[in-house]
């Protein structure tokens, strides 16, 4: 069987290079059809040349297609992989710059909070249109989503479409990899269990050949032996009791303890505006890759351990695999999170597909920190699917960073400003000139001293 894999957003050439290297490392996938789509013609041409280079280095002979019109690529697809950044770097800058005018700082701004909501508004029309096209042109294909905000996108597709969708993120893999390295234990000898939602899941079990590694990890944290860029989630672990699965740069904006306090930002070395630095680095990598291809220079290719390649290989060959995936909680996979939510749990993969594993209840303190973010995601999904602007605004009222720093009218006003700034990428029903008529204004009343607390 010759498998067809469509990559939407292939102009993200660093990710595409790593993913293709993983896919073509499997002998069974070396004659696959690789179809590349992007809306940027220059990036698409670069991605196509890079795909040919990766194939040559791997000794593979895939059929490589590329087109600006993804409808031409979708027929016959078995797997569709999304990695898109709608609005590019400029839109991402606005996700940071406009909240900063209101005194709000973020680190990544790609999953929850204002940044997560704005990315959802920019990206969901694209992803939902893709799902609709898949229903028409390749209804049996799997949609593997790597794009943020992961949970919101997968949740909306699952509710609005019949397409099989699975969210994939490497945060759990790399967290376990790092913990094993810190503890001096071979990664392949570590067993672990994690569960939660994307970017806010928890390591529930961490063992080495039957030994519980948590006591050793706690000792390292108490001794200050954790790397300087991991102080935030080490601090959460110290007090919450379980280690978060996403890096400190993300974790800081998912819980209400860090970004709101300037002294904690300094003490724990919280990397404000980290996403913008990373994205600028990626843009530099793209330009360097483009130059190397033009000059005929050697390009480094290393395995990246991305789940998509492993899943495709497992489904094609029937060889079982274990991954971590983002799926709907319809079957109460996590019993103390809402069934309507999109959750991140272990999944078993084989020739029959993907089977999520039920993990039961999270520790109550872990579930409690997740609940407000699920509510934010739920309102955002409802707002987009129902074209209801007020639900979008009310989603922002649940962001733990905002609620600790701004009163309700200021949160609403800030969302007015960021939506107006990003109007060119907003869906038609959410144009800024329509939004302001919905805005809640502060009600000023004379103070009655007799009813004011001393």
C-alpha cells in the first residue's frame, strides 16, 4: 500500500524537514506520496526542494507534490498534518504588544489567554475549512493537528466535522526525556503516565524499573539542582505535588502564580515574550535553509521523534505504538474533567487506529487548575461555531493572567483593542466596528458612604 501524506503549512520548513526525515526513515514509507501545501509560494518552493533533499539523504523515493491549492492535493490522502501560523509573525507580535499596553505580559501566548483566543479566531476558519474539504475529498483520512491552540482547534473540529482528528504535541515526550537526563536514568528504562489538557498535563507516575523517581526529583528541586530555565514548573511541583508536562516558558501563563508578580518573574527567570524570540529564530533558520539549498551545501538532518511518523507507520504496518494524544473526553477518559473537553492522555496505536486510554481521576488540585482553562476553551469554541462575539469576550474573563490583574471592564476593553488591531485576520462576523457596540462600559455611580465598608 502506498500511503499519501498531505502537510498543510509545509512552509514551516524546519518542522517539515524533521517530520519528513522521521517519515522517510521507515522502509515501509520510503515510497509514500508527500503532498505539500502552503499559502506562501516562496516558502512552498523551499519546502519542495527541501523534501527532495531529505528524500535523497534518506535513500527514499517518495512522490513529492506541491500546490498552493490544497484541494488539488487532498484527494486520496490517508493522513493530513497541519502546522500553520495564520497571520505570521506580525499577528503574533500584536498578541503581545496590545496586552502590554494594558500592563499584561505573556510568555508564549499561543494556547490560552488573549493569545490563545486570538490564534483561535485567526486559525479556526482555516482548519474548519480544511476539515470540510477533507469530508468531501478524503473522508476516511486522519487529521493530525500540530497547530496551537491545540485543544481549541481539535475540540472545534471534533464538534463540527466527522473527520477523525488527533492532536499531537511533543511536550510530554521531551519532559520525560529531560527528567530522565536530570536523574541520570536511561530514557528507554523510564515508565511514566501523564494526563490533563495540552500544555497543562501532569506527570502522575514516573518510575525506573519499578522504583518511584518522584522522591529523587523532589530532592533535586529542594537542593536547587534544577536548570535555571525550569524554575517555574519546579516551583509548581514543589507546592502542587505533581510535575507539569510543559516547559516553564509555557507553564507560567497557565496558572495564576507567576506573571502577575514582578518579583516572581525575576526570581524564577520567567522568559517574557519568549514566543517572539523563538519565532524570530525560526525565521532565521528558514532563511539559512533557503541559502543552503541554493548553495548546494549540506543540511543537518536529525531524528526528531515526532509522533505523526510513528503513528502512520504503526497504522500502516500494524506494529503497536504508544503515544500521547489530544482527544475528546466523551468516554470520561479523565473522570473529573468535563466530558465535552479535549484532553491529553496516553493512546495505543495499531493497524485499527488510535485507542485512547482511560486514566481515571486526576489529583483534585491538578484538576482544579485545569478547569478554568477548559471553560475558556469551551466558550471560545462555542463563540466561533455559533459566531457569537460575546462568548469570545467572556472566554477572556477566565484567563488566570488577566483575572489577577485587570477588573472586568478593562479586560473587555483590552479585547476590543486587540481585535481591532488584528481586524485583517478576523472572521467576518467579528469585525472590530461591530464588536465595540457590544462592549460593556463601566457604570459610574456616586459612592454612598453609609454603605461603604470602613
